[in-house]
């Protein structure tokens, strides 16, 4: 559980609402890390750009990317 509450869609900016909808379409819900970074629009833009670039990169196959994400999350103790 986060120490601060995320930005709800009703209080989000237009760009943030668009990103929330894309996230909803992809994952079935708006993920908590996205609502946390929505407090700082410049950080949120960088976060979204990084995730987009990571998803679109083709140098490493998707299966290996997923394994790397799981390994890093395990090392850091992250529940995501």
C-alpha cells in the first residue's frame, strides 16, 4: 500500500486521463504506480515515454524482457 493516494481520474489532467484509459485498456485497470507519478506531470511523461519505448523495442524478445522484469522485481522486493 502506498503512503500517498494516487491521482483519481476526476482530478487528473487531460493527458493523464488519456494515459489512464490506455492503461485501463491494456491491463484491465489503472495500475497504482501510474497514479503515483501522475502527481508530477514531467515525471509521468518520462515514465510513460520509457514504458512505451521499452514495449516497442525489438532488440530483445518479449519473453526475455518479462523474465528480466520479474528478476528485478524479486531483487527489489517489489509486488508489481
